[in-house]
C-alpha cells in the first residue's frame, strides 16, 4: 500500500493552530510516526522533542512545494514499489510511505506488527539543500533507488523464507524492528550484509546511477573507501561475528566524530560499511540473484566469498 502523508502535513502548516494540528496529525498516525521518531530521531515524548517540532513547523517549505508541483512523486514511488515487488520477490503485505521527516533519515525501514514499511522523507529529495529543514538536496530521481533500498530491508526482516539474523530479532521483538536493539544484538557481519544487499537491490530495481549514488557517497568518498578496502577488510575481520551498537555506528553511522571512526590508528570514512557490505554480498548475489541473496543466512555469503576466492586463485 502507498500512503502519502505529505498533503496532510502541509494542511498542518496551513492550520490556524499548527502546533495543535501537529498533535492531531501525530495521533492519527501514531504507530507509524512514533516508530519513526524512536528509530531515527528521539523519543517523541521527551522534552527535547518540542524545539524540534517547532523548528519543523517554522521551516521554509518552498523547495518541497516546488517538488510537488513539478514531479508526480506518488507515481515515482508506486513504480519503484512495483518493480521492487517483481525483482525482489516481495509477496507479503508491505507499505511505502511518503512523508515529511524531522531532518533525520532521508529514508528508512520499519516493521510494525510484522508488516514491513519503507518510508521516504521528501524534504531530502527536492534537489535543493535547505538548512531550515536539514534537507540534503538529493535529486528527485534518487527517490526510486532509495525506496528500493528500504524495501530490500523489509524483505530481509519479514519474508517467511528469510534466514537472516534480523528476521529472528524482529520475531523476538513481537514483529517490530528496533534500530537500537538490533544494533546491539545483530552481528556486524549481518549488519554490513543487510546494507550491502540493499545497495545491490537498489541497483537491480532502479539501474542507471553511478555506484556512489546507491551508496550515498561522494565520488571522493568512494575513491577513499576503495583505497582503504584491503586495510578495512583485514581490520574488521576479528569483529565480524561480534555484536555491539558501537560497531554498527562506526561502520554504518553518519555524523560521528573522527575519534569514533578510529580503526587501528586510522580514521575511516563515514558509512564505509555500506561499501564493504556491498562487496561482501556480491559473490552470492551473482550466484543466486538478489531475491535469493536477500533471504540467505550470513554463512551463505562467507561460503560464496570462499568459492569466489578459490576461482580467482585457481
């Protein structure tokens, strides 16, 4: 199902009492919006949330209005979702949500009572950086691969034939995804593969973009990660089967200080784990296709990499 919350949010801004209208809007969509807040922003009932809500209500939305006037974003999202269902073998009910966020993630994934949700915050896809919304200025065309990326996560988390660690953790949590809890309990290997597979999925569903666009990198950042690849693969090997939120943030988080990204005396590029996971997943994706790889256990990727190395050295 495609759910477009953006018109309703714009009605909030136009209301006589925008703050009161915001509370009503949040209440109408509370399970979805509260899960978004708790996974990607902060506790919505915390005192720190109020200044953030006020800033969002005051922000300049001309770029968002221009996007909606010049692009049929619902059609873009519906087309991307349809292609993802075909390419990724999505058979379970899954929602795609277009919304305005709180300046945090440009897109993301949730699981609500066992149902996968892929969302995109449109303030980031206007093609114009906006400091009042923290909008990244991504081109609207990137909405399709970003949604494909998030839909791939929902497959790994909810498909009945998925053998991933993350599906087990979602089941343990009663059918809900928690970014922080999975970050503590999933192995680094699973977390890297999860993101790497989503990059492969986006390439398969929405081809035609350069690799750095799928990774969310600049060209310079991609070049730097490639330079460091041998070092990074060697340095992270002892941690691959360890769990810890710090590991997730070090390799997959953005906005961390250099001290938090220090590995064996070197500061690694932000979000380097997306590239590393993409490389780790590649042999199995080539062998079984992206739909099969999305559902595979971590051990299957290790075995595929071993077979790939054996062929290269033969």
